[in-house]
C-alpha cells in the first residue's frame, strides 16, 4: 500500500449540522474534535508506507480509530463497524455521513506497520504535543509512576504442561507443513499422547508416574529433533518456528547424557528471565510480586498530578514480568526527557527508589525522586536501644568511622559486589568492641577477629540515604508523599476502561503498542472530563472506616 495523504479540511457541513442537532449536549468524540481539531495527520505516519502501490486507508484515521477502540473496549471488527454507524465518530474523523469506512483487517496491518517502523509511541507523542500547545501540559511540576501486571494472551502452564504443549505445537506445525515426512517419524502412540491439548488433569497420578511421563515426553522430543536435523531431512524443517521453540525448550528443561534423558531439577533451570513460559508467546515470562505470580508482562504508567490541570499519562513502559521496578527508574526518566516533559518532582513507591536513583535523578535529570527508601539493617528494626548505622560518624576524607562510644574503626576497604555496585566495608577491632558496655546493642557478630562491621555506599549515596530515612519519618514528608496514592486510581481506570491487565496480542512489541493506545485513550477521556468540568472521583471509604472508631 502507498500513502496518498488525505488532508483534513474540517468537519463536512452536513455532518456538523446533523451531529450537533442530534447531540446538543455533545459527546466525548465531539468535544475532543472541537477542543483539539484533527489529532493525527497522515504525514506523521508516512515512513510506514511506501511511495508506490495501491492507495492505503488514511493512517491518521486508523490511528484515531485504534485509540477509540481502547477507549470503548472494542474489537477491530466492532471499531470498523462504529466508523460506519456512529455519527459522532464521523464528526471526530472529519468524514461525510455516507462514508463507507474500511474493512476491519486494515487495523491489524496498521499496527504491524507501526511496530515494524518503530512508531509505537507516535500516537501518544502527537496527543501530548497537541495538549501542550493548549497550555494544559508542561515540563516540571509533579508526576507519579506505578506499575501493574499484564497477563499474556496464552494459558498459564506448569512445567509438565509446558513441555507437553511445546512438543504438541511442533507436531501440529509439522503435520500441516510436511505430513508425509512426519508420518514416517512419529510412533503410533504419539497421536493419543499429543493429539489433544495438554492439561494437567490428564496426567497420570502419583509423583513417580508423572516424572516418568515428563521423561517420556523428553525422549519423544529429542527423537523428533534428531529426525528434523538428520542429514536426509528437508533442511527447511529446521526453520519452522515451533521446531525452534521445541529445541530451545528442551535445552532449558532436560539433560541428555550417557544415562539417558533426565528432567532438570528446579535449581538447575535457567533464570525465569531467560526461560520460556509458553510455546505460543516467546516474550512472556513468569513473574511474581507480593506473593502473586503470573505469565506475561508489566506496564509502568507515569502521569502528571497537578491540581490545576488534567492528570495526563506522559510515559508508558512495557517489560516482561521478571523486570523489577527499580530497573525502570532511569528508563522512565530518560523517556520523559526525550518528550521534554521531565517532572520537577517524581513521586514513586519504594520499588523505584534506591540511593543511587535519588542521586542520579537529582544530578543528571534535575528531578527530585520522592519515595521511601529501605530501612536500616536489622539493628534499626529491632527493639529500642539498638545502635543503627546512622549513629556512627563517618569521616569520608580520612576514611575512618567513629562509633557512638568514641571508638574508631581499624579497617576501611573499598570493594565491589558481584553485580558491580561499589561499597565500602568498615571494621572495628574485636578488642575494642568486646569490653564495650553497649556491645549487645551494637553487634551480634560471632567472628572473634572483628567487632562491629559497617557496609557503606559511596559517599553521596550514603548521605542521601541517611537523610531520606530521617525525612520520611516526619509528618511533612508523609503529607507530600500522599499524592502517590492517586496513581492507583489511574491503574484502576486503565483496567476498567481499557482492559490493560490482559493483553490482546502476543509478543512484547504488540503488547507495548496496546498499552500506548490504552494510555492515549485514557488521556482523551480525562481531557474530555476536564473540559466538561467533571470532578475527580473521591477515594472510596468503607462503611466501617466512616465510623471513625477510636481505640
């Protein structure tokens, strides 16, 4: 398809008259068109279309319809039907009332083009630019971020289901692509074993019987792979995606040596980040958070939270389920800087905050990262009387530490953890600590060589850590931090309005595009509520909490 740009010259007169007469109070689509004009120009997506070929449907219109379908929870087919049937959509799109619309299949082709040309963020960028031009969004101010899980569009499988389904998927693909070749390879009982979807309730009973079943699947899988990679087998069989998945899965799940095929022990498996969780979505991973596990992804939403402006989502990041929040803090700051929308104050929960993040945000991005840091070591968490790390005086220049009793350290060692983090180990002599009257409040070390040991971060990080631990205990800091709770409402709205916790597509790239479209839809919904002067919803309070019982 080639791009033949359709210039939006405004809403046709007949469309405008009929729509305004039919909806005198307006609708969200009408108010957005009147406030922002045409949102997406075809030229913004020109690089995704060749210069020659059959004319394509307007990419600007497809982008807007892609956002609207998330705003109203529609499938591709339903969204295409709405373009033909809804007058307010025609008003927003600038179409004649008798415009026939387009076939729903072009929406999936449009999404694929966006991903192929790296334009996943384009729709959000264009909407934010238009809102900035109206003066409703600016750099600086306060923003907040939180993450939520996203379930993959596949079943969650245990290990036995996973290996069985991986082998079944490979057999299904080969049965369709090379049926005659496969007939000479498979054993007669394979049809019974792998002909139907693998479900745990069909497994044999008993741990030993299940282990034998898993090893039988392993032997069958290796037998199939050996046949595929045999010199006389067609070489193109090795390129079948399901066969490549099977080969990788068997490396991750099985050992094969002179003793035969063995099921890997749990401790011998690759890390979850590098291990397949489904043969049908290779990007999905198994993640856990607060005791809950899921197969899929995580999405991080950042939004403004100023009192005198609409709360708008400014950044969306999507990762697999194993990526922790702390790994995303710098990524989010770089993304906000790329949009020229960095906040002056970024409010996050403890998962995004380390001492290094606070220092980097302040010195590199000029952002105050507001969030609680972890408590001190076990000494601070024990009963009153224990001496915390912050009670020691550190002379960074002299590389010496003095304890509250006036004793100085005897050892200062700059080191690095295995992950590369710089630390300093400080030791006090056992001869000094042993007779100390407060030894029981200071250390429980059993090593007779040393007394109290301190692990310090680099100077700036350690100082900011002690400062933040003190500040976050004050009522003033807690009052500033209260604004973070509002992002939970954003995630709730994203779940209820756009279904963001369950991706419609397979793969990380498609899931991220869906999250961006959902965030853009939320921005339009919130902008309409702001223009219509709809008040923000209040925090729900249970009936019991309203009683304000006192102890």
